[in-house]
């Protein structure tokens, strides 16, 4: 496993980490015993960074991570998120009272005295123009409730605004073969300010695993069934905002580029790690075998220049016109 510095936190985190959205819910049925086995396998394989949120299964994901900490002696970092419990989800809700309550709830769920990293959970764009919100987070750090904080964003513009605040240590953003805009300007700015980058949805909701077909069926409680047009949350969170048929065609174009002995998912993860600005990719997993496949990507040789160029060409021709301008 490879490790990289996360911003200015002093944390060295595994480049392939663990996204815990799937074990909380909204990705179809999950079994807690299997989820916990996956978490244990991640630690076994050198993963030391787990990304969750207070709304993943209404705290289910956080509580599983608390159980993992009880059952293991190894130290690891947990990043959680706050804000999506608001109803309505409005900028006005990102105030001292609510943020403090969300943090206190995550402290209880995770059974810790201080959160390693809390991220504003894809707040409305207006939030980034309210310095007092970040002042609340600074105060929570001073109070010992947080060790560090960052943001999870939908758009590159939000990421660029967020890192103007000196306390922001990390930005979580969708970055994968089908969502390449962050590499153009944001990466350089984040590096200049020593801000960590967490690449979420690295497999584009599983599309880049290369196993989906036109006949693939998703459970009714799986966001890939009900959020393709943004009915529940931002459309870009499902298949990177790409039309399902368009995504399948792009996957077929990518398939000949997959190196021998490597899965398409591993190629997609290895592609992300080609960018030094990225601290880690956070693929999800619900089973130990998925963890094994994900973490093996960290040990692969870098993709060749011709392969990288061919991937860029497929993105430019088949994907960029649909998504590049939108996020």
C-alpha cells in the first residue's frame, strides 16, 4: 500500500481508502456482518482511512466504524460529513447550533472524543460565501471536537472557493475517468495551498468496474435506480452524471486498454493515482472480495503513457461533451 500526506493534517493515508456509503445504505441491501468483514479486510490490507457520513444509513455506517475500532488495535482515520441531515437542505441551516449538534451526534456514533476530519456535506453553493460557517468549524477545532475539517463538493467552482479559507484541509470531489475537469485548474491550486484531495466515486457508481450491461437491474433502494436524473440529490452523484447508455459505450471503448491480469476497476483506480495532487481514491465496498480488488490497484505499475493518452481521447470524444461543463 502507498501512503500520501493529507493536506496539512499530518495524516499519512492509504492511497486506496474505503468509502463507507455503500455499507450504510442507498446501494441496495447490505448485511452488517459482511460489511464488518469488509472493514476488517481493509485494515488487513493496509487501508487506514475510512470515509463516511452521518446520513449513511442514518448513522449506521459510523456505528460500524466504531465497532471496528473496538475490535482492532490498529489506529486509523475516519472522515465523516455533516449537513445533509438538514431539511430543508439550505444555506441558512449551516449555523452554529446545527453544525455543533451534527458533530456531537457523530462523536457519539463513532465513540470518539474528537473527529479526525469532518467535511461539509455538499452544501448549497451559497455556504462557501459565508465565512462565519468556517468560523464555527474553527471554533469546534479549538474546542477539541474536531482535529481538522474540509468540504465535500459537487462543483469545481465550489472547491476553488472553499480552499480560500485557511482552515480547510481537504476537498472531496468526484474525480474519475468520466469526470476529469478537476485536474485542469483545481489540482494545481490545491497543491499550492497544501490541501488534500479525496477522489470520490472513483468507479463512477460502479460503471467503471466494467460489469454492467443494458439489462443490469438495480434494487429500488439503490440510488442508481432512482437518482439518474437527480430526483433525490445531485445528478452528478450517480454514474458521474453520465447517461447510462453513453457510459456503457465508453466502457466498451476503454475495455481494450485494460492491461493483462488487471481488472477494469483496478485500471480506473490506478488512473486516479497517476495524479500526485490526489491524496487518495475512496472506492466503496460491501464485501471482502471487493476490498481485495480495490486495494490491489495501489500495487500496480503506473499506466503507460500511450494508455493514458488513449483514455484521454475516449473521454474527450465520448464523455466530455455531456459532463465537463456541468460540474
